[in-house]
């Protein structure tokens, strides 16, 4: 077994969301979950030698197996392109859902091609949203909406960075609301003075587990806004992350995009 430690989506080479990429492991699901729990880090296992020749990737957070994790997929891309330095694109298949993902690179950045996915239609009024955010009188800057590139997110725009980082939401209420509506938490975001976006993801019960980078939320936000974007995240965890989302120029339907950023070996 070979374990690679990477920092993914980092705005600088020493920042980013950590992931372990494991090659040459044939353990069962329970053992892989125990491995991720013991290291308290997102882990992704690469399974080679499958019948169709496409590597399979199996994602584990410390508390659960996951169908998809984009920051860990960037780690996979770094490992696989190191194996095939002259390749332009590579393909992998996810273990849980069988989703096929195309990996590419542009300079020092790696990208995952991903498409829009069906999302539940949810109406939430201002009072209900204010209660979830534990912010009496809160009014979103634009209409909150759900979008998905594999994990539905309720996207909520606030006025500015001060408003974003003042939030101390009711995480238990968000979890219950999300379970009832088929939505994986709230992604609250704002526009920065420099033209980039910045956001926070609320889908854990423990505030200490707030995401440093949420690639599926960045993809959902780009889909909802209909534009390419650079998204900053990670201030609350002390990890400065930068997620880049670009529309796939060869996509005739207009709902495929490239979500990516840096992935460096730690």
C-alpha cells in the first residue's frame, strides 16, 4: 500500500484541504472506513486492474463513505498524471455511484469535468431561512435557490464578507431541514471587492468541521450564476483555498463545467 498526502485547492503551496490518496490497497469497505477514521482525514482509494481498464476511486470521510469528493479527486488527478506525465486527459469511475469523471490539467492546476444534476425544487421563505442561519431579520441579497453538480446545495447570497463571517447558524436545524428536503446543507456566499466570490458550507453538526473547500458547492454556484468563477473558502479552518470553475467550451448543452485548482504533494 502506498499513501500519498496532498493539499488540494490551496491558494498557496502551503495551504489547501488535506487528502490522502491510497494506491495498492485491497481492503474491504469496513477497513477503509477505519483507516480514514484513524487518520481523521479524507481518504480516497484508487483501485486499478478493473475489467474496463478505468481506475475506480473510493472516497471516505472520517465519519462516512462518500459517492464523490472533489478535493480528493484533485489529489487523485495529481497522482495519476504523475504516472502518465504526457497524458492530456484521464478517466476514473467512482466506486459508490459508478459516475465517470474526466480529469485534465492546465499548468499547475487540475480539473474535474462534471455536469449539472437534477436538484429538488425548494421554496424557503425569509423567516425560515433566518431561523436556519440563526440570524433574526436576515434577508438574502438574492433569491436563495438549490442547484447541484452531484450534491444539492441551497445557495444563499449575503451582502459582504462581514455578513458572511458573522453567521453562527443553527447546524442541527440545517441538518434536519436538509434531510427533509433532499438538500445537502447551505452554501452561503458573497461577492468580494476583487471580483472573486467567497463562501462557507454548512452541513456538519460540529462547527469545528466546517469545510475548507467545497468543490460541489462551487460547481453548483457556477451553474446557478451561469458564469465562470473563482471562489475563496477556508478562513474558518485556517486553510486558504481557491476553487476555479470554468465552463467546458466543448459542451453543446451548456451544463458541463470544469471544477479545479491546485493539488500539491505535502
